[in-house]
C-alpha cells in the first residue's frame, strides 16, 4: 500500500525533462535551415518542441510535410498567453504564442512548432494552405486569444457569439461574472442581438441563389432529434435538393480552460467529466496522466489496472449509446431499450456518471456517503 505522495515521486527516464536533440527531425531541420534558425525547448511533453520565427512558419511546415517520412497530420493548433509564464531562460521573448502539433505516421513521432508573438503584433500567416483542417483551429484561436491569422478564408468567431466582446482565454480577461459590471439588457442591445442572428449567406460562403431563382436555407439544429448534440447545420436547398451545408458549433462550449485558471490541480478533476458528459471518468485519465507527467509521479501497476478497467467500462457505455441511437435513426426502437438496460447495469457505481475515481498518484478511497471533496487526495485503496 502507498502511504503518501512522497512514495510516488520517483522519476522515470521517459518523464524527465528532455530537449530531444537526438531526434532525427532536429538534425534534418538544422541541415535545411541552419543550426541557429530555431530554439529547441527542453520539456516533459515527450516530443520535440521547436520555437521558430513567424517568417519561417510556412516554409518549415512545408518542409516537414515533404520529408521522405513526412509529418502529414496537423493534430492540434492553439494559442497561449505567455505573459505570466516564469522560467523562460533560453526561450524567445513572447507575450503570446501559437503552437502547431504535427504527427508523422511513418515515423510514429510527433513534433511541436511554436511561434512567439508580441502583444502589439498578434499576426501569423494562416496554416490552411498546408493543412486545411487548420481552418477551425485558427478561428478558435482568434476567437479566444485575438491572434489574427493572415490569409484565413473566413476568420470569424466559432465558439463565442458574434456580438461577444473581448477574447476570453487571455489572462487579463475576467474568469467570473462577478468581475463584470452589472448586466443590463437595453433595447439597443436587444436590437443588436437580433441583427446578429439575421442569416447572411455570404458570411457562410454561400450564394443567395442563381440567376433564375433564390435558394432556400433551413436550420438542422441546434436542437433537433436527428442532430445528436447541440450543433447546427445550415442547409442550402435548390427546390428539394440539398446543394450545400455548413456546420455551426459552439453551442455547448463550457469554458473549461477558463474555469481551470481558478482551480487547484485536484479540484479541477470533476470538470473534466463535463467535457464529454456521457464519457464518465474517461476524460479524467488524460488529465491525471498529464499532471503526473509534469510532477514526475509514477503510480503502481494496480492503479493503472483500475484506471484502464474503469475507462473501458465507460468506453463500452459510449459505444452502447452510439450504436443504439444510430439504429434508432434508421427506424428501430427495440435495440435502444436493450442498450440502455445494459448501460444502467454498467453505471451501478453508487455515483452514476460523475464519481471521479482518479487523482494524481493514487486511486482515491471512495464511499457512497463521502462527499467528492473528501475523497480527493485520499490514500490509495
């Protein structure tokens, strides 16, 4: 039995701070761009982190994409407010940064590119010319940080309403409603909101019609029995034929990152359950693993087995929901009841969906009568 957190702080080699200078891609980048063209950051991410100049971004991205064993997948792209960061020795000066997480399938390796930005010059070229899926990532980064991606085909808000003021993930943006002035809904504000809801096809990359007739536009969602989730699809119809559609997301954005700014490492764990509210404790796993990696904590095999077992139970639950509702969409009802009966059996944990059995370094001791806060950080079972 593990008696305290001190017993679990042994460093594993894979979790030590490394610069990954021995990774072949670092040598390839130096051969192409020179040894002083970028800065390699030592981290515990487990992948090379390379700071490059804004002017080099597209050239470096294109180079990585065309290597013999290329980096063909843009896995993630987002911004960071670096203004309160400490321990910046050896790193470029940055008020904000944008990171690009690329994956090479052939190499089975990742790399992260980072671009430093000054607060008075938050501009970076769009990555959509190399990776089309950067489109929504860049819209989200502009929406939440105010970083402009020059050349983006449709740089507009994607998570927040079009009338929203400011960029919420900046560190100087209030994290609680009580930090704002009292809200007052005036007639002018009502008119502004109604005008913002007016559908303008041109803003969505759609035409209003042909030379002979106008198109019809219909909303599928955000609340519709066939739209599994709170999202909207704008349908463009020519008669009864759907000729185009555009998805519209952000109706369930919870601001989880902003809430995390006011939480401790432990108290944030229950919030991860709400990221995907049907996944139960599955979302706790990557969060707790990340905290353990940062802290250099190694857990016993028994903890890993319990975590995987619980995650698998909720994975089965998610598949039961997905399969049964898919079958329901094609007209069958009986399988839904069978699937939900099995889901109820699976969820007989005493805590239903949200009982967060994870904590950094331990499996929290849990009783039916215990409050959530009482079991966080408790000794391992």
